[in-house]
């Protein structure tokens, strides 16, 4: 059997449409949520005009909702932080769009620079702070949509400042 015969046996996949998966309208897997976040991150037209830096509170805007997920855009001026919290029963994908955010978890502290992506499971606990001198913008995909954001006491290694009990860790909506 030569290569021509192999090609003939394999056929042309474009002529076998029933073997092709149509692109899903909505993401449903972790990989698809990561892909959604990346596709929004590179398309500044979807979010750049919605960034709003507010010195009194972190600013957030719900970019998109779909069956079983929500996408939020957050703006952080230097010094703003989330407080230590988990995400109820939601999984999430955190993507830094501009600037850098510092994330404190039980495993330690790391800086997430623009382009960094972080996937977390239900029950994941963290505290996110803009410790940089420049504002930051981040994108958050939650699945299912965020219904609770329990605030937790800071760990012993962190400052003893009080926490802010807010239903969302991510401040207030861009629309009333
Ligand atoms: Fe969070």
C-alpha cells in the first residue's frame, strides 16, 4: 500500500461533516473557560472601555453571562485588595489583563503579571491585592455564576486588619 492509497482510505475530513464537532456556543469545560478568558483578554475592544479606576472601591462590571457561568471585569488601583475569601461552589479562571496582582494563598504568595491565568476549584481560598504602583485590570470567569463570596479571617501571616464583609469580593457593579 503506498501513500496515495493511504490518503484515499483516510479521505478528506472536510467531506465528512458528521465527524466535525460544531463549535459550542457556550463554554462548558475548564479548557473552554480558559479559552473564553483568553479570547476576551486579547480582544481589548470587549473590555478596555469598561475599565474604571475608583479610589474608593474596586470597580467591577459583569461582561457576560451564559448558562452556568459569568464573566466579570475588575479594575484595581494600587493598594486595593479583595480581602481573604473563597468562591462558594464556583470554580473560576482569573486572568490578569493589565498591571500585576499579588495573590496570597495557603501555599504562599505570588505575583500574577499581565497575561497570567489561574484556574481554581470550589473552596479555593485566596486574597488578591494590587501591591504594584500601577493600576491593574483582571478578568474573572466563574462557573457556576458567583452566588456567594464568603469572606474569611486573614491568615496569621497576614495583617490583622479587619476584613470587609461584601457579598462579592469584587466590590460594586458598574451599573446600579
Ligand atoms: Fe476570588
